[in-house]
C-alpha cells in the first residue's frame, strides 16, 4: 500500500484529503507544519508527499528543498498544493525541485487521477 504524507496547515483540508485518499486505498498521515513534516520523513517511508506552499514557519519551498537534499527523501515525489496562480505555482514548483502541483480546490475524480499519475510516473 502506498503511503502518503500530507503537510498542510489546515486541519479541515487535511481531514478531507485523508478521507479521500484512504477511500482510494492509500495509507495517509498528516502534519500541520513544515518542521513536523521534516521530522516525519526522517525514515523516508513515504511514496508521495503532498505539500502546502503556504505553511507557517518554514514554507513549502524550504521544506521541499530540504527533502530533496537528503539522501533518504530525495527520491520521494513531492507535489505542491496551493490556491495560488497556476503560472506562478509552476515556477515555484520548478525552483524548489518539486515533482508537480495540484491546484485547490481539489475535484474528486480528477484529484485521485492526478495522485495515481504522480505515483506511477515516479515509480517508473
């Protein structure tokens, strides 16, 4: 079973995403700060990280860069989530070294297709 970590400061978004992803057959853990996310990933046991760009403390770009620098997490796909302007988010995603992004709001079927697509692409 693929394990997904969600790093997102909104408890309600975390709950909604966790519900959807678990319903889709994934094992999901959530944290609300970048610091907690970095701590959770020390063992590198996730197949995908969904990362909010706008986090309190260290932001999503900083978290992404740190994860991509560490041997244990550098190959885990990281996907940004944000309601930001798509072009700006695409640029931020590339600069931080993330593997993609998903815009908010998340549409059910499309969201699950994107998650499955990121996992497949990164496994091959």
